[in-house]
């Protein structure tokens, strides 16, 4: 089978790496790391001949790439623009959740003409306060804060367009919840779904869950305390009713439904849905899949997942640690030369996935994005996987690298969903 992976980040590198076990992989546009396991082409996906197309990032899905490919007779794993709206509009996603009876936080959506109503709704909630952009914001459009003044300022900045442009000129404000967070990725064929292993990611840039939200600074799978019973409940109470609600709206959702959840004292609550493999969750979930991933994704794309359980999964643990650019996430600096990647990748149980790398004029690997590398360790348990990941990180260097040192060390402080207090400049505050 020839599989075309669309995208250029760490998620796409992990996809290409796992798919290449059983399939011929071509990636557009790819990156220097992906080029080691797949053919990389600069042209549009429509120009690539393949038996299956797997769309990595959310933006082309929201833009209708899967629709265009299907119209040309291609087999695509990834929802059309109608289904991708689950991620493209948080307000619409909440409407679907409510219609489906899926438990979620109390919330309301507001546009640029609703400033007074938005602030009044915010004032009526107890801390912590949660403010989200309605549109796509590369994983950075969510504020969780214990400071009402900060929440009010964020609402104003989003609604007037100064924070995230048009993506933020509609916001969803919701109550803060407490409990550990977990992510479950479900492979969907339009009518039914199978679950991949649960994962937990770390969104804030600093150790101890301090600082601003990012696209993700690391992840691990499995998640202690989140067993098959929890995953089954997620599938029954969230994923299945959501698929049914989408079908009622004429949406044939074939792709990944990524459920971001909080396990509150009152039960599970869906915080958000994404419509693609998470990043960095893909880097810890996909390597654990032992079956032919290409065949599973093609079956889903054709609307015919096999009956029974999902793909076989290794009992091994995976831990991914992100190495980000200097200044990330507010003002990442590109251009620094990177050394040590080959040395890290030579370690037993270590894979290095390229997320934001390029080649300079001399052919030397350099920093070309905010999140630069995802160093993944694999081992018989989380402690062993974590040790291998950080051993790999220790062999790689570039100027100003931003790395969290507490990935998978213990339950993150932010797992409660309550943001630690932050100083006015957004840096870590408190004791």
C-alpha cells in the first residue's frame, strides 16, 4: 500500500514512521527527519498518487482538503470540512456536545458585539476562569486563570481581534473543572469507532505547569489510573453519541476524533474535541500500535472498521519530551544549529521525531519552528521510558532550547485543571 501523509511536524513524522513498518509512505511537504523514513515531495497532496491519504494537521481539514481529495476519487482518512468544524469552531462543538447529551462544562459563546454579556457571564462564574478562542489557534487559544482581571482582559483582547485575529473574535467562556486530564483518540469510520491507548499531555511551558499554554511540551502513554474501563466509558458516553449526533446532521465522520477529557469528582467531562491525531500525543500513542496501522486507517476511511476491539497495542510505555525554540511559545527564534540528533537516535528505545526543523545553506540541521524536536523514549514502564527520553534530550543541543524536566515525573500540578497563579507578565508566579 502507498500512503500519503499530509503535514510537516512531529505528528506527521510519527505517522510516517509507524506507517512505514508495513506501507510505502510519501509525505507532503515533510521535513528533514521524515525524509529518513519516507519520500518527501513539495507539491500539493492532490498531485500525489497514493492508495490512502492521511491528513495530519487541523487547518487543511477545516479548509476542506479531505473533501477535495474524495471528490477526485481518493481514499482519505480525515473528516470533511463539515466534520472538521468540531475543531474549527469550539462554539459549534459545544452545540454538538449538548445535542448528543455528552457531559461537558457549563459554557456560553459570545461574539464581538456581545462584550458586556461576555463579561457578565464571566463575572458569574467561580474561579478558575476558562476563556477559549472559537477558531483555530495552534493549541494556544485557551486561557485558564485564577485571576478575574486576567480573564476579563483576555476576553476583551480576543473579541477585539488583538489576541488571535479573526480566530478569537468569538469566544467560548466556560466554568473551570477539577480532576486529572486525559486524552483518548478514537479511529472512526462514520458509524463506529475503536479507541487507541489513552495519553496525557503537558500544555504549559514550564516545570510544575507554570507559564503560558503551548501546543504541548510532552506526553506519555499509558496513563496511570486510566484503564480499559475508563476508555470504554469515554467511548460509550462521549464518542458514540457524538458520532450519532454528527450523522443526524449529515456528517460522515471518517478520521480521528480526539477527546480531551477531565475526570472530575462528578464524572468525566469532555473539554474539547480535535479532529486529528494529537501532537505530541501521536508520538506516544502511535508507536504502541502493533497491528498494521495503514490497514486500520484505510478500513476506517472506507467506512468499514472490523468488528470487535481496536488494534493490538504494546504493553510498553512511551514518554515524549519536546525540545522547543528559544522564546517559545510567545516569540520563538529560528535559525539555531542543532547537534546530537543522530547520537540520541542511536540510543536503544529512543526515537527522535522532527517537529520544526530545516536545513541551512550548508545542509546543517537548524531550528525552523516553535516546537523543534520530540524525543520519545520507550520502555517496559513509564519510569524506564522517561529515563530514555531524557537521556536522548541530553545528547541534543541548540542555543536557547526550552525543555520541561518534569514530563511523566508525577501527576502534573495542572492536572486538576486549575492554573497555578501567574505574574502579570505571564511568567511563573507564586512561591
